[in-house]
């Protein structure tokens, strides 16, 4: 089913890309757009994860450079029954994280230095479990490819403005109306697709992430802290690459985070409430931070690293 959804999404985004080409240059423009879209789909499938990691200057870490963090991801991956992903850290004061990769065998998870500094080890475990849930659900391919194609559609729509005055009606049967559609409607449609993908998949990743880490409250507490910090700590790399915003656990962009048609993520309070309901259901209404009913027993033994508390420094590594 996930593969079918991915294929349908790629087909829609390709058709949208071709539609912009048609509005700019008629049948010739549509043919060129089809060739470009096919090449981008192929390239995105194999390289979109590297592009996203490069955009955020993420650096890979291992057990020698970030032992506690690396072992935490390894234990959580084992809980989820997933292969060990590549682990990255990117230098950014805003606490946030994302996952990428075309499949679980070629996945990567990335956390910001702000996340490692500002959150407790339990909260970090909740966040990374959420990202591993995206890997398990194969959301990462869909989200990274969508980010790449959405950015390309936005660039192509800009060309509509540049070449709009040089068109002739044989190449662009809709005339100036076609140029306006290419400039305005196509990027908006691509943005709505991104938002729909993120909003529908975040709740599922929250629930599965809570099961992987063993305690919904860890993730709920992390979401509250990240949302609060993200509202006043800017992520410059995300502002330069807004097409990747839907990949993060919390919207990294400045501006509204309301649960409406134009938000990239569900409302954080709604996500927290769903996690707390999950906790209460598992513990019979108790507020004690017990293990969830469906979580593997090993999930309780997340390392108490000591870093991340009270603004302490993260482990020394290539990002420092």
C-alpha cells in the first residue's frame, strides 16, 4: 500500500510538473517537462536523501564520536525491528530532527545540536523513535522526493514569469492566463500536497514512535519543548529550503503553526493530547510514566547519558 501511495504521488507530481511545462510552452514545453521530471524522479529516488542532508550540513556520527546518541538510535532500531540507519547531527540551535532515505535499508536519521542540548535523553529517545517510525512506514522516500519535486515546480513556475512575455499562442494556448496559473496555482498545489502528506503521517509516526521508545510521555514532552523553542529560534537552513519543512518533526519555519489547510504539520497540542490519551489507555488512566502495553520491554533501557540536561554540551564530535 505504501509503495502504491508513493507511485501515485510521483505520478501526480510529474503530471503537475508537465502541466506547468504545457502552460509555459504548450506541447513542446510539456514534452521537455516530462523528460526533466523523469530524470528528476530517477535522481531523487537515489540521491534525495544526500541532497537533504547536504542542505543542512549534516555530518555522520558513529559510536566513537557520539557514543550515547548512537547507541540510543541502535537500541531503538532494534526495538522497531529495523536495520541500523546512518546517524547524523547538524549544527543548529533550533531543536529538531528528521529522517530520510529511500527504504529502511538505506535510511538516515538526523538530529540538531539544539535537540541534543535542550532535551533530556528520554525526550531525545522519543523524538528519534518518531523518526524511526517514519522509516518503518516508508514515509521517508515519499517526503524526500516530494520535497525535491516541489522545489523544482516552484523554480519552473518562476520561469513562467521570465518567459511569459516571449510566448506565442501556438506554444501557449492559454495565453497570459496560462502563465498566471503556472506562477500561482502550480506551486500552491505542490505545497498542499506536501502539507497533506506530512499532516496525515505525523499522527501515525507519533503513535508508532511512542510504542518504539516505550513511553508516549517522552515524545509528548519533547514535542512541547521543540514547538516552544522553534517558535523563537530560527532555522536559517530551513528558511532557505522551505520545501523540506514537512520532513521535520516540528515545522522549522517561522510563522503560524495552526492546524489548518496551510500548515505543514498538525497542531502540536492535538498531537500531545493524542499521545497522552494513548498513555492513559495503556495504563488504565494512571498518570505514571509506565511502559506502554505494546512497547517492547527493552524500550525501557534507554541510556541515561547526562547530556541534554540544563543546556549541557553535546558529546564532542565532528559538529563541534
